[in-house]
C-alpha cells in the first residue's frame, strides 16, 4: 500500500497499486550509424575522417539508456525515445584511437 505524508505529518488514506520491475536486460542497440552530415566520403560505409561534431544514431529498447564507447573509453550516455530511437553528438578529437 502507498501513503502520502505532508509536512505536518498527516497521513493519507492507503491506496493500492501495481509495480512491475523489469529485470530483463535490454538487447544491444542496433542500426548504429553516422549522420550523413558526419560521414565524409561515401555515406554507405560509416567511415569518416571527421573527429569532431559527429552524430551517431541507432535503435534500442524504448526509453533505455545507451552508453557509447570508443574502445574502453565512454563517449557518454543517451536515452532512447519512446520509439527506441536515439542520437548522440560526440567528439573524438581528444582521443582518435
């Protein structure tokens, strides 16, 4: 049961609710791709010489947090939208390995 307590210590009437805890790991993101504006040369190969102002996009479980890596270095996190789409601006100029 759930109660609310105000600043004066008054306790509300109990209400019931259902809580679902998702214990299943999300699948790995798919469709990771460079934005066309970040992709120098051919847009079909996802290879670029650009190291800053890059935008990566992909698909993951809806509302999942996605962490992107360059090797073992985290490039940051992004939250997928309600449809599972995400995009993240990244900068590799400090570490281009």
